[in-house]
C-alpha cells in the first residue's frame, strides 16, 4: 500500500488528525522563510502525538549547518532528516555520519535531465524525494504547489526508496501514483485551506484517496 507523509505540520491537533487518518510519516519544517516553519519546541509537541505508533518523524531542513541540526535534535527525536536544499552528495553523507540518522534528499525535477542528475544521490541518501523544480522567483525550494511530469519517473530504477511530492492534491494523487509508480507520496500545500494552515478535512480526504 502506498505510504503517505503529511509535511509542514504546526499543531498537535493536525498531527492527531493525520495519525488517525493513517499517515505513515509526519513532517515538521525547520526553515524560517517557510510559512510552515516551527520551533523545535513546537515540533516536539507535534511529534509527541505519535506516541508508540509506527509513524516516522521527519525534520525538513534547507542547507543546514551542523549547529542548526544539533539545535533541533537537542529538543526533537527524528527518525529521518530531510535535506531540501542544494546539498551535495558529500554533504548528505556527512550529515548521515555526523548524526547517525537516515537522510532523505529532496531533488527538483522538471526535465528528464533532472532525473539523470538525481542519480548521483542514489545509494548515498537513504531515501530520495522527487519534488517539482521551484519557480525562479521562489523563496523556498518546496511547498510551492507545483507539479511536474510524473511520467518522467515511470519505470525508473532506484536502489533506495523514494517519495513523490509537488502539487499533489486529493484530486490528482491517484493519477500521480499511477503515472509515476510511486510507493510513497508527500503532501503539504495540497492539504491546506490557506498557506501554512492545514485543513483536517483535506488531510483525511487525501490519505483516504491514497490508501484506496
């Protein structure tokens, strides 16, 4: 069954909705320019809702320093570090070793060449996340509600698990999974009633659509 990550959570209440609906991963954003940014203290409250459930705790960072990662990890237990900037394969490996945690590298996709370029991270990161390339004037690398051509991933071969992100909604997620072959999807803006504010109803509907 296709896994679902609900990212950009800011309240324990929204986390509870996602957990009850069947989410497999919960994500918090530690990137101040994002409208979904939270402090480590708030993230700890969000992740506390998981309790003993088998749900992954994911922290999203953009080109973080070791000090920035440490500041979060001093307050929050993470199962997966998501690097969503332009981190090199060498930096991905460095973070994995320095923090002894799995790393998921987000990679921007627009053309077939981008898929080829992503291959240098295959086997370096523990997971990959394919997201739409942001607009040139974007202030953040993800969460821009933009989709890409999902067929670019059809029948591609990767040695590590990967997630599909970018402009996914209740209306298009089934088509996206079918076209791309994704075994896991990541959504943030697609389950919001306004930028940075989650909709419990959309969270429930999105997860239900995927799990069908």
